[in-house]
C-alpha cells in the first residue's frame, strides 16, 4: 500500500474565510481533534500575520505530538523567521513558503520578472531549510503558470532544499483532466522530482476541488491539502472527508492507496468545526450532511432493508455515526460527565469542567433524556466562552401579545465584572439584542438568523446561528445553544460580537 499524506489547512486557509475566525482556545480544540483524526500535517496558521496567530501556532506546536505542525510564510525572510520560531517546540515541524509564479500574479501583484522570482525562490527556500529540515514550497497560482516556467520554479525549489512541492489551483480554475496532466507533466519534466513529495491544494470555485485533488492523486500526487467541511476562502477548499472517503470507498479505482485518517473521527471533526466557526453543514453535503445516510423514498427503503449495499456505498459507522444513546442523567456526577466528555473528544478539567458541570445539571433538570449530541453541544458552547471577551450570565424576558416585550441581560467581561441592561423591543429577541448592544457598544447589522434542534423532542436544546456585519463590511458568524431559545439567541449574538472584537484586536496587534 502507498500512503497519501493528508495536509489539513482548516486552521489556516479555512479560518481565513469571512466569518470563520476562531479564538485561541477554539484553535487548540480543533488541533487536538485533527490529531485524533490522524491528520499527517496540520497547517496551524500564518504566524507573521499577528502576535495572536503566532501564539496560537506556538501553543499547538507545544501540544500536538503525532502530527507535523506547519506554519505558512511568504517568501520573505521575516515571515520565514517568525514561522520557524513559532513551530520550534513541535516534535515534527515544517515551514511552508510560497511565491506566485503565473505571469498574471508576477506582473500585477508582485511586479516581478520571472528571473527575479526564481532568485527569490532559491534564496528563501534555502533560508527556510537552514531553519527547518522539512520545507514545502508552493508556486501560487500554479495551475495557471506557464508549464516550462513552472518546471523551472520547481527545480529551483528542489535544488534549494524543498522536500514537498505543492501545486495550488489557487482560484479553482482547473478541471480534473487538465489538472491531472499538470501533475503528470511535473513528474515527467522536473529534474529531481523523484526525491520529493508532490502535493496539491485545490479551491472549489467551480465545484471541482475534490475531483481535481483525486485526479492529481491518480496521476502521482501523494499529498492532498484540504479542510474539514471544505471551508476556506470564497467557495472553499477540497473537503477532507470527501477526499479520504473517496480513496477509501473506491479502492478498486485508487489501487494500493491509503491514508492514516481514522475515519470514525470524521463526523465528530465535522461537527466541531461547524459549531466553532458557526458555519452549518448543508443537509445534502457529501459524507457528513444530515441526509447523507437518510432514506425516505419507499423504493430506497425497501432496497436498504433487503440489502444495505443497494443504496449505500459506505456505512454510517465508518465516519463515526451511531444512534442517539442515553448516557447521563440528573443524578450523574462530575466524574461521570468528565469521563463521557473525554470519550467524545473534550478534555475538560478544573474551572472549565466546573462550568460545564453547572450547565449540565441545569440541562439535566430540564430534560428527561440527555444524549451524546446534547453533551457535545454543551461542550462546544463552553469552548466558545473560554477566553471570550464577553460571556452570558443571565437573560430575563418579558414577552407575549398583551405586553411590550422587554429583556434584561447580564454579561460578564474577561475581568469578571458584570454589566446589566434592560431594554424594550419589537420582540423578545430584538429586545435582548438591543440590551447586548447597550452593554458592548459595538455597531453591527444582523444579516441572518437561523435555529435548529440538537435532538428530537419538545425539550431539545436549540442551536441558534447568526450572521452579522460591521461598518467596514466584514461579516462574522456566531453560534449558541441552550434549552431556552432566547438564551441560545443571545449566546449566538454574543459569540459573533466576540469574534468582531477579537478580529479588531488582532488587526491592531498586526499594525
């Protein structure tokens, strides 16, 4: 069997998409789950972007032991130096540096000649190699780069010490047959290519990122760069779960190819990233969508009952799905909760566990049955509040069609100081949001509001997702959960505002 390396860039390229910003604690949780998933390389961030990004990459480098920790750097000395320093504590580390090579990018973005580009590649890859033994080079916009010049750029990177050559379809322009030919051309024409790993990084602008990635693998690429749920800039990246399950399910086509991914952790990874970023997974999303293993048609149901393989090419259990299971109740103790959360991938202790247990007891008093989904939702909601600038302490609502709706909201800041506001509105959610605005004082516009139930039943927890925009046009997504719909709504709104404030702080630090 020949291994295809899985390079996950959820924490770098995925986090760059509008509204997906994660705080320090959230990045740590995602990194831990990616390690459990079996990802070979975790691209933890872009260290030079801001002190906050550098700290997150550095913390992940100290924490993760099994996966290689990678940091992205432009082909600029200060970027590479910052990345080397950030990933220094990692057991296994990599510097990923890039320079655009298409004539379009060279002329209009970099204002650089081809000769100057080759010189820069040689100098910066060599410099990166002097700081780290594992260096990856990407010719940005590689799929639109003149083939002969692309070969020269790659040969230059190999001579300078690059061990991995990543070919990006930066704007999602290529098609599978075309992209496959690019990979075959590299294998045939680039001197020294047999001694390096060919990688691909495909964007989904035409909906072909996964198809292009799999065709590249068929043609000789042995590393795929992808993200959980396919999140990323614009239309996103190749979805890790689709690439991995494509290789696993079609072993007849992708002969002798395997990955190190523990597919039973796919669904949990998907849910965690969706919950923390606030980006919902579409019901018809391949592999991890809620309808991916659902069968409503009578013909399909009959076939499934007769022989599962008639309409299912994968088993739900392969990605970690199982039936809802009653796990805990109101008489369960703190140790039992900690143990079950750990089994679900959440390692809480100390103050974090105390807060989670307090919310669990309230939930247990309100719900007859508590399922794994309830605990996962509770845990993710607590992660959102760790290191958040504002957290929700209480929400008191006056509502109904015979009196004017009003809300009293109490929020707590990082210093532990509490602030109260009581405001009337056209409805209970409007009143509560106005109260939050009065406390935090951030001017934003609500663009979207949606709600889903975590499990079945009238007593199910509600998960509310909101999308807001700031005065400068930036958008942020927030998510919150609670048995009370209004409380869940406030949690989601505060979560989105925390992202606004966190992003502003990061930009200030970067300046």
